[in-house]
C-alpha cells in the first residue's frame, strides 16, 4: 500500500512539473495550458487533485482541519472563489469596503485585493499551523513546513506579479513560478499519508 502511495506521489509531482513546462512552452499561445487562465486543464487538474488529497489527509488523525482546508483550496480553484473576494466583500460590507480598500492603498498595498481582504484568515491559518506543528512528529512537521513555504512563495510571487510594468515574458515566468509552487505544495502534503 505504501509503495503504491509513493508511486502516486511521484506521478503527481511529474504531472505538476509537466504542467509547468507546458505553460512555459505553450501557455502564451494556448489558453488550455496557461496556468494563469481559469477553467482550463491545469485548473481542473489542480482543483480535483487538491480536493482528493484533502479527503485523504482528512482521514489521518490530527489532520482533519488541514484536510478540509486543502479540499476547500481545490473547490476554490475550480469555482474561482478567491478571485471574486472583493465582490463578495463589497456585497456583504458595502459601508466599509471602499474605506478598507482605500486605507490599504494609502499604506502602500497595491496588489490584488483578495490578499488584503483575506489577511485575517491567513493570520488564523498561521496560528492553526503553529499549534499543529507543536503536536506532530518531525517528519510530518518538515512536510507541512515545505508546503507552507511553497504557498508563501506563491503568495509573494502573486503580489509581485500583480504590480504594473512587469514585462510580458517575465510575467509569464512568474506565473509559472507562482502556480508551480501551488501545484507542488499541494502534492507535497500527500506525503503525510506515508509518514503515519
């Protein structure tokens, strides 16, 4: 069983890398392979993969919340939820949304709005992961820390990439880096299954 799971993990890492290479080679001409475009092959692959990995992780003791988070990330990828965060925010909090976003701009934040709107959730996730890391083995800690680093790097790359004036070729490579980190970060978490 463990050998089969290891082979699945290796296969997923290879497919992740294949999507990154396909994006770099053909993504600027074929939206079907462009990692930035929603509702295409990489999006559905990543979304479905995350939902399934989340369900697997959910069955591991101490990792139920992490499994739900990963499954939600998959659904978010497929349903394009976080890209619409600003719309939901304006709908739910019409009186404060403009003021909040204006203050964020005044203090120098010029990137995608969903990052700053969801910042309190990121803080909550940070607290959750800190508490989780204090209760698990070193091998599992290392797996989670590597995935967290992948996601932080993806988030930083997205913030950088949303700045104006970035040349198209560099932008295309930064997208590969950002989305590649997300692809690899999710797949890496499946390694928790073989560290039981």
